[in-house]
């Protein structure tokens, strides 16, 4: 049965993985009634054109979301069903303020101007709006090489930036041109976020093109790149059109994105930013760290990470069926995406001399967190949000209650305090090893800190993992840190370096405090880092 839980590609993937409906069975049943699959498909498409909700279509015909998506894409050349002309009611979001932390969450998707959520997989206009306002000025040029139906292009027009937007799908470009065809009233408070009194409106340049080949652009000619690529083989944007990256498996997708990253680096001006939204996916109940893998692609092209933002999917709390199965099958609903803000470094100015900080040495020691009775309800998505005053307690409880069985657990902390006595006891079999990282609570870091931390982490794991039972887990609590003007993504480094043949990464969890705005200080260019990670690995049965 089709279930439209979200436009978020990660959640759609999650649903498709868990859905027990069989398209062949459904089609066979309706074939007997209709005597023709063609007649059945025509009937489905008629309901789509009449604006029937997807959930109702699924119930009526007994088909899956994946089947409906494929049928619509084959018929219309784009994965949009019922399209209606949108009457503009407002040209900007109500009560908008720029994001100041590394966790972005928007209660509503955003529907000002001609923005619409009908195009599957397109991003919330709040994302390009924040990126454009923070990393560009009026009159500068923004590039989007995965244009879709023009979300970024609409925002550049509203905010007085020039825009070059391309897409491999000619149908998408045709729809994007309709979406940017409106007049902007240059009046207050439309441009209240600008320090410039005069705004000039620029019409976006939209055309069919391939993100892997930007030869029509000169070197160092773009001020900002802001793009949302299709996720590898999750949502299909075209009917197998040549050059469509959405139909590729993960390995080939990353290989082709390498070409995109190199072209991005070439056309972007030094010292300027490139924002790319990407999420993880699943295979055989285990997470595929597509986000971290794509970050590696752009780092290998020469970029550095200015910020690593977490885009949280709203309203992902599971109940009923979802909650029961989350506990029964021990899975979490994918509820976050990554928004790395890359920067093309200015080589001379951005070279950082290594400062080796002498603080003694790291020591790992056993911890016994204070645990009361079991939680009545566990977290069931990949974003855990706790009150600040109860943060560590609830985090510990969720990890230990979810991943511990009868053979118990062990908690080890990698800390800075060399005076602490090591409390490592004799080894025994266990179902959970939980490694915490209090050494990352410093305010300033150096490259040597990171090297030492990763080495200590690997030493701990090599010593402890032989004592984890089959089907058991180890969990690493870590976070990103900043050295100078750039972010060092320690969670990604850990996933890259921690590889043991007997273990597979099962979950990447983002942990944060309840949403609160940080007051932006004058001349404050960096976002406040407000999230941590839990990397969950499972021992193969």
C-alpha cells in the first residue's frame, strides 16, 4: 500500500525498504479485473491528473509508491503528477530569521512566491535562502547545476542575485521557467535582510545542461554554488534519461559526482562557498554513509569544509506500527540530511601552520553512568533531541537500553585528564561497547589533537571488540571540531578509518539539544556547532 510519509528522499527509501506490498501481486489482481495493464495505468494517470492524493491512489489500486513514481515519470518526463498554477500570496517567509546553529529544522516546507512541494525530492526554499543570504551579496552570481523546478533560482530572483541554473531534464527546466516567471515588487519589507538600499532584480538564466560539464563557464567565475543533487537510485527524476545521476547505484553515483566536484572547484572563485545537500540511504537494514562519501569526493577535489550543517526532517516521531517495528527489528527512521558548506581555499591565505598543543596525553578509562529505570519510550529516528539539562542522561539511557541485552555493556571514555586512574577491568563478553569522547570538549584544537584522538579510539576498539558477542554493537559518541576557519568532520574521519571486517555500520545518529536560536554576534561568521554524532556498528551474526 502506498504511504506518502514525506517528500524527504531518506524517508521514502525507508518506507520502500520496509513496505511488504508486492507490485506484481497488485497488478495481477487488477489485471484480472481490467483485462489490461495499459487500461489500469491509464486509469491511474487519470486520477493523478485529476489531483487525487497519492495515498488514495495507492489504496484504490493496491500499488506501491515506487510503482506510482515510475509510472508518472515515464508518462510525464518528470516525477510530478498533478500540477496546478500557483497564485502568489506572499513573496517571503513570515517571521524569517537566518539560521545561527549547525542544526536546521523548518516546521513548514515553505510556500512563498511560486515554491511548491509537488516535485519529489526538491529541497525546502529555506535552505537556499539561508545559504544565499549568508554566503553571497546582491548582484553576485549563484550557480545551481541540479535546478529541478527552480527552487534556488526563485530565491536568487527574490534576493537580488544573478543565477545560472541547469538540469539534465528538459521537462524540469520548462517547469522551472514557468516558476521564475513573476514580477517582484521592490518594496519593503521584501528586502529587509539586505544592507543595500537599492536592489536590482535579475532574471535567472535557465537551460538544459549536465552538471559534469560546465565548459560554458570560465574558471573562477562563480560567487556561490547552491545545489541539491539526486540521491543515488532513490528517487528517479527522469525516465532513464542519459546523464541522469538519480538512476545510478552508489558507487557509480559517487564516481560521476567526482566530475561534478572537479567542475565546481574550477568555476568557483577562491575563497567562495559551495553548498550541497545530501543524505544517507540503507541497504540490507544497514546505513550506507552516502553523505560522508560525497563529502570525501568534494574534499578530494580540493575543497575544505567551512560548515557541516545537519538538516533535520520535521515531525519524524514514530508511533504505532513504526514504533513497534523500530524496537522489534532495531532500526531507526532516517530523519536527517547533511548540508556541507565547502570553500575553495585561497591557497596563500588559508595555509595554516600547525600549532602542537602540549596537554599531556589521552587516557581511556571505564565509566559507569548513573542509570535509573528503563525509559518508557526510546528514540526511533536518526535525530535525537534532548533538553540541555538532561542531555547526557537521556543520551546514555537510549544507547544502553536499545543496544544492550542480557550480557551487559561497557562504557569507556577517551579523556584528557591524565591524572584520572584507569578503571579498565578484566575482559568479559558483552553486547555493547559504548565509547565516549570527553577529550573533544576543548575550545581550541590542532591537527595533532585529531591525530591523537583517532589513534586512541582505534587502540580502544582493537582491545575491546574481540569481547563483543555476535549480533552485539559498539557505539562511538563524537562530534565535529573547528581548526581556524574550517571544520574537521570527526564523525566522517571515524567512519573512514574505523573498519573491522566483523563489524558493519548500522546507524549514524545525530544528537542535539532542543531547538533554540543563538544570538548572532556582530562579525560572527561561523555557525554555532550544536550537534554530536552516535556511530552505531553491529557485529555480523
